[in-house]
């Protein structure tokens, strides 16, 4: 499985957990992160709402960004998924596709 082939990429995600939480906090959304099954999931502290999941792709520093779908599970975005660096992914989740990740709803809860 991928998670066993990419330990250094997974370690990178684990090491960036505080950076990720800080980024969302500056956007007004306090989050917690959880590592499981080869990826890092981001949840809003308010209501434990799933926001996004980052999974290493094996292609440099690239990660796949996943959303919590209407099927009540993490799912690919679109037919082929969305991959990018973690820093760009954070901006993507908050600014570029907030409806997909429920960011507008989470901001309204405050």
C-alpha cells in the first residue's frame, strides 16, 4: 500500500500538523488534525466537522486533497482527484473551493 512506500512523505505531514492548525486558526476556523491510514485529516473543532484530507502522492512534495463527500467518507475531488503542494492545498481549501469543504458554513458558525 502507498502509506508503507512513502514514510518520509507521511512524516512531512505529521511534522506540519501545527502549521496546518495555525493556518486555519488565522482564517477563523480552529481545527484539529488526525493522522490515519496514510493521510492527515483536518476537522473543525466546532462540531468535529470533517474539512479536508491530505494524502501523499509519491510525486515529490505533492499531496492529494480529498473532501468529505455526501457518502459520509473521504473522496476524491472530481474524476481524477486534485494534487498540489501542501501550502497551495491549504489556500485551495480555504479560498478557492470553500463550498466544497464547508468553509463558509464553518465561518458562519462563529
